[in-house]
C-alpha cells in the first residue's frame, strides 16, 4: 500500500516514528510535510493527504497534529474521506472493520510514540469487515455526503 502522511508543527516528532513503522511493514510513504517546527496551519497538510487518497494516488492517509482534532475535522470536509481520530488500538481496529476509514488522525500531545506505532500497525493491518450491516452504514454516510454536496 501507499500511505500519505501529513503533519503540522505539533506532529513533526511523531511523523518520523510513524514513517519508520509504515516502511517497516513494507508500505510506501508519500510525505506531504510539514518538515519544520515553525507554526503552520494543519488544513494546509490535511488537504494534500486527502487529495492523494481521494484521487487513488494513496491507499490511505495518516494525519498528525497536537491533538488530532483539527486534522480530523479538516479531513472530514473532503468528500470521500472517512477520517477517524484514534488514540487507542481497539478504536484503530474498529474504525477499519466497521467504518472503512481511509484516513487516521492522531495527536502527538495526547499519545506517545510507542502507542502511536501500535495504533498505526493495527490500523494498517486491519481490513474492512464488509458485511451487510457495516456496508449499509458506510453507504448511509456516503448518502449524507452526497446530499450536502449538491446543496
């Protein structure tokens, strides 16, 4: 898989750990930045990751900021993105199995590198379970998105 990764200044330290995990699992990384600790705006990094995912140029995306909240809000404004803010392994697995999330958001100020690495491994290693119940729910999310795209 190809994984797009983006951070703001508050996620820069965690990004390198996450990239190492992704590559260690045999996946490719598209690093869209940021590459500095100067204050930057998280939407400027959420959008390129989501664009790569929605265009099919990346299979999934990972976003990191201080809390993960800003990144997840920005990402979920992009049609076709189902971004989950996750701070534990159980939720990482559940959001892939049940929600078919295609972008993961985490907060560097909320979790440490060890837990973040385990979350990424779990999230990347879990497939959507499918099944009528979960497919139906994801389709309802898509229908909401379609409704508001056309207004």
